[in-house]
C-alpha cells in the first residue's frame, strides 16, 4: 500500500519537482503541476472548471450510452414472482397436502435470490419445519435445482457439499420456472418426502 501525505505551511505552494522534506522511506511525494497555492487548488476542485469538465464528460458518456442502448441490448427482460403468485403456489401445495393426508407441513416460497415472499404452516407441524422449508426453498432458488439432487449427491459420497453456507440439501425444495427463467422456489417440510 502506498501512502502519500503532504502538510505545507500556510500560504506556501507545492511546485512540480519540489521534494517534501521528511518524507518517510516507502512513501510517495505529492507533486502538483501547478504553482498555485493549495487553497487555490481546493477552490478549483470544488467548483471551478474541473467540475464543469466533469459534468460535461459524464453527460457526454450518458448520451452515448443512451444512443447505443437501442442498438445493443444492455438489459434482459426478467420475470418476477409476485406475492399473488407465491400465494397460488402455497394454495396448490396445501391442496396436495390435504389430498395425501399429510400430518403437517410448512410451505415457503422465495424469489430468485432466495428471499422469502410467503410462508404458511399447517397446525401440528414441528417447530423447526419453518426454517427447514425456507432453507430448502432458498437452496433450490439459488442453485436453480431441486434439493433432491443435492441429497442424492451427498448420499452417494460427496459429503463436502454439506459444508456450503446456508445450504439445505434435503428433498422438498423445487425451483419455480416461468418462460424458461427461474423466478423463485418452493420449499416444503413437515411431511414425508414422498408426499
């Protein structure tokens, strides 16, 4: 790391090529191209032609970017899972749980970044079910794969996978895909994996 520090006397100027006395070894000497006093340099940086030049340059770059944005696509359209969509996923999962007479369950829905959108817990579900279902949903969303894939990989001997941070490799997390894009995931816990 290179440190540079200069403390000129009041009213003095730093001239190009003038060394600063007492500069410790390994430190740089600051040299200004101008022979103006330091206070003039400060005024220059605070609102003189430097600022005008900077504003003009930024405006020109922005105009160039906007002019070319029609020619080359700089962003991609993105599908987003809404709260209403998450509630539909939960309703479908609850209907399935009732159909198979699941003894309990927690259904969590997250967005594509693994952030919780909605969660619902059935009566009689064990207390840790909420955290587990959210973990399954997060894992499925972030890795864009069903969590059953990771459970199988670990069961087959790839045990270092369990060391991953914020990773729940248990069957029950499934990505939600719309028009070829992963928009989130659902995680279910509290019932048998087959259910």
